[in-house]
């Protein structure tokens, strides 16, 4: 099972670059079957806090670190794995199909 964590979007305050919301996803795949879970993480803070990183200087790895620190990644990966397993089981149990031979 392959799990890939991605950042889809950042919401920020334009005047100071403070990120207030992160939209993230865990995309999982196995045996030509895939699923994903998308979530949002609300952030609080200020530009005067130690460690503040300007929006222009953020990297995906830094933002993924915020997600990792605040989200139960293991539970999400387990849920995605279960979903893929159920899809594979359902596909294997099919007894009929639609289509044409050409």
C-alpha cells in the first residue's frame, strides 16, 4: 500500500502572510486501486511568534509537518487501506459485467 500526503491549498491573510487554513490529502493506492481522504486543518498564531515562516518561504515539507503534528495520519492511512481492500474484494466478487467485445 502506498500512501502519499499532499498539500492542496493554503489560506492566508494577504497583509502579513499568516496561514490560517491548510487543505491536505492522503492519497493511497494498491493494485490499480486508489482512494483519498481530504481534510482541513485550521491554524492559529501570529507573525510575531518564534519560528514564524513567511508565506513566500514555506515549503510543502514544512506544511506537511504541521499536518503530521495535528492529524492522526495512521488512522487516515488505515481507513484508506480498508477502503481499498473493500474495493478489491467487491471487484473480485463480481459475477456480471456490461460492455461490448469490440
